């Protein structure tokens, strides 16, 4: 095999629920208290992975985490039966499904030691996510255990918030060529918390041994954050030499674009004007939270949520974009409504890793046959519905735990992942 981009999707876990824990994530908070559908959610995610495979793309998977997180509860001096409702909900959160927040990845072509570097995100700004990193780190260390090809780093220490690849972009002439790595950070003092701190981004760049001349630190606009763009990947996405962004994504876009063109003259920038698609419509549709991918036959595709079709301003603008015969040649809507209702679209569900698949633990790589087997387990074991009031139900907790055990045992990972 050879170096290629692999999308690792987070499988949506059996405790998927709508507790509305994510401040600043408008979809999450607006759906708080609704009844979730974990089985349908996971099957939707699996279908999205099938879409990638059928396009000829390489596909990986990260597994749900053990829930409830008893170790985290014990560190707080409580247990699932005695915890306050908001602590119980945080311990049951399935938010590790959003693999874009699992880590920041720098391909070997960009690093001084010629290895692919991954730094697990600390997610410290959100209590329900702050306890994810130990189990995420375990999976990363197994999947990318070949130390001649990979370096997996511990999280950046608190209080510097790091939310992983959702605030990181890479532009290059091809996936295996040296790239420009772009770290996007927020500004404290805005109406919603800045989840990605500049100091965390700088620390990741140092750990990954990136070339300072090909590394940019860019501030996200306060306007975008205030509108609900809690991560940069809600208002911008990049692939190879194409940057696709809303005109209000960055605090100083002119300076950023000029720096980018100096470093990578081949860069193409498609900027969506606010007069055509408002920031609110861009965020509501998750237009930019699409997977922008290079197709094997050439050209690029946007794998975007079906919600984009429901907003005329968004869908009409995209049709105009296709008619222009630019780098984006296909629009591929996918149904990830359960994820969208909790605040994450197609891009939130995946972590991009540029590497040789031969160097990756095969248990974390999937094809259609393997997805058939996983889907069968989901269909049999995942709960059909969860209401917020169900989270203290011992029968539900037992089912969630059995679902997880069945999956990891099937994938021969139970000995490695048991909490």
C-alpha cells in the first residue's frame, strides 16, 4: 500500500442522548431534553462510512467509550446512582463519537522526524468531554502503535484548551506532499467560551516538530463563535490545495489569505459571501462541516448533511458552485440527523489521518463486510430510544455496558480496551 488519507469515523455509542451539555453549540442546547435514538444514530454513521468506501476512499473506525465513566465519577467522589443529574449525564455522554475532536494529526511529510504525529485533545473546556482523553489515548496507541511510523502524544496540560482537528486544517499540493498546517484558535471574552486556546495550538505544533515557516496560527472571528461556530470546522474546511470557508470565519482573513498564498502559491480559496449564505444558515445547515475529499477519479466532493438541501439559499448556492466547473465536482448528501441534532455533522464524526494503512492496526480499518458485522451488533444491542430521565435506569446502564462489551469482543479488542 501507499500513503493516503484515511477517514476514521467515531461509531456513535449506545449511550447517545440529548442532555444539552455543550454550551455554545446551538444544536446541542436547542435539542436538550429530547428523546434520542442511539440505534438509528449509529446505523446512520455506519451508512456514512459505507458512502466513503463506495467512493473508493479508505475508511477507519474509532469505537465508543465505556459508559458510564465510573473512574471519572469516583474521582468526583460519587457514583452513577448518587450523582447529580448533570454529572450523571456527563458521565454517560457519547460525545467521543465526534472523532474530529479526538486528536490533532500532522502527517509525516510535515514533521522533522518523518513520522505522523498525533496529540490527543484534552477537551478541558467542557466537563462532559474532559474525561474522554484517557480512553481516546488508549485507542490511538493501539491503532498507531508502530513507533517507526507514528508518535502519539499525551494531551496538552490544563488550563490550555485543545479540541483537536476540529480547529486544525492542512493545505498541500497532494496528501503525501509537505503541507501548510493551520491552527485556528478562539479569543477569550466572547459570549461563548473559546474552546481552542492559542497556547495549546502552539504546543501541539512544537510537539509535532513542524516547520515554523509552514505553520500558521489564525484567530477565528468572534462573530462566528457568537453565532454558534464553536469549532472552526463549522465555518471552514480544507482539502489538498482548496480552502472552502465563509467570509466571516476568520478575524483577519486578508492577512491569513496573504500568508497562505505566500507559502502555497497553488492554493485555491472558495469564500462564501454572507450576502449569499448568512452565517446563521451556514451554521444551521452545517455546510462547512462537510467532508471535503479528493475522489480517486479526480476532482473533489463535498459529503454534506441532508440539512443543506433543506435551506434554499445553501442548496442554490451549491448548485451555482458546481456549474462553475471548479475543484468541487460532486455533492453527496448523507443522513446523519441524530448526530446533527446533538451538534455535529459529517466532518465532526471523522478524524483525517494521512498514512500508509499497512502501518495501522487492522482492527481499526473497515470495509463493507466488516461494517455489516458491526451494524448487526448495533441493530441487536443498541437501545432504540433514550430519554434524559432514563440515564439513572439500572436496566439501561446494563444494556449500554453489554452493547459495548459485545462490540469490542467481536473486534478482538476487549483485552486492550477494558476500563
